[in-house]
């Protein structure tokens, strides 16, 4: 069975946990103190979903304003994007909407978009409620999940849902 390659990029504000999600998915580890991403970094990971093998080629971008202009290099030609926010920081959810607008304007039209509300382990500090984020994601036809790179909740599931939603794959 051929390996299905999937170019995917992560977008979202600095500090929401993009690199931590990638580390959890690729290496199943978590670090309190990750070096902040400069520009973008690349990792690959195989995932088997219902007997189909996917090779995720993951571009993890830096959220800082100074690198924002570089983002199109990574999301153009990507089949899937994960737009991450931090459930404890409302402004990071507003940024999701800006990223989605930008993707709809410049991305490929059939791109699979997933919205991930990360740090769901910090329930006491929550600022973004699940229902609002779910409704927003439904409206734009995106996958929605709340993740924790710390506890690993929903991280591999996020990539599995993306794999299942890719076009031309019968899984
Ligand atoms: P990025 O700038 O979006 O790549 O964010 P990082 O992955 O560098 O994470 C920023 C900070 O948030 C780091 O101190 C991480 O340890 C922390 N962090 C990331 N994910 C989680 C999570 O799911 N839960 C908690 N509690 N902290 C997290
Ligand atoms: Mg990072």
C-alpha cells in the first residue's frame, strides 16, 4: 500500500503550543521550556489510519509578528492546516479568525482546516468556551478539537481526523 504524503502546517499566535503539539505527536514528549521557533521548523511522522499509511510533513511556523510574512511559504501548497489557540487566552482565539480569513483568501480551496484549542488541561484559567469555538469551526467547515500537549489529550486524534478528511482517500 502506497504511503500518502500530507503537507501540513501549523499556524497561530506565539506561545499557544504549536511546537509542543508537534513534539507530542512526533516524539510523544513534552518540555516546559521549548526554544521558541525561528521562522519555521520541519518534522515528519508516519500515521496509520484504517490500514492507510500517511506521512505527515509538518511545518511548524513561528507566530511572532516579525515572521508572519513568511507564513504563506508554508501554507501555500499545504493540504492541511492546524490553526492553534490557547484556551486560556481569548486574543489567541481572535487570531484564529484572522488566520482562517487569510487561508481562505490565499490557501488552496479544498484545504483541510483544523482548529485546535490547546492547553485544555488548564481548565481553571479557561477564557474561551468550547461551545463558541465549536460553533465557529462548524460554520467554516473546520475540524474542531481541544488538545493538551502536556497530557496528550486529543493530539494524535487531531491528526487522525485530518487524515480521514483528506480528499481522494477512502478510509
Ligand atoms: P508555540 O510558540 O505556539 O510553538 O508554543 P510552545 O509549544 O513553544 O509552547 C509555549 C508554552 O506553553 C511552553 O512553555 C509550553 O510548555 C506551554 N504549553 C504548550 N502546550 C501546553 C499544554 O497543552 N498545556 C500547558 N499547560 N502548557 C502548554
Ligand atoms: Mg513554536
